[in-house]
């Protein structure tokens, strides 16, 4: 099944080889979780502070389905 991944800011460096920009479509196995995708991308533990699954907050244990859109944001600071 295919899902869309979007990585922001410092996480863009973890995009799969051969992709450009900060988003791509990735083929994943049925039953995959957000955490499985993070491992596959090689994201360090706690690198993604905020995760959205189809525009809603998600956690690593959430399952993904065909056509889902998963966005990863690193920790940010500001005033």
C-alpha cells in the first residue's frame, strides 16, 4: 500500500534516497505503524516531536492505511 510522507525542517535529511523536496510516496506493508515508518526512515528516537496522520495528532503506535498522509516535525523553539 502507498502512503505519503512529509518531513519538515531538520528531518528532511532522512528522506529516502532518490527523492527531492520534503515529501514522497512510500510503499509500506499492511499493518505498518507510524513507528515502523520512522524506523524505516532512520529517524533517531525523539527526532519527530510532533506527528500528524491525515491532519490529526498521532503517536508511533497508530496504524497507517492506504493513502494516508503522515507528517513529521522536529522539536522547535521560539518566543
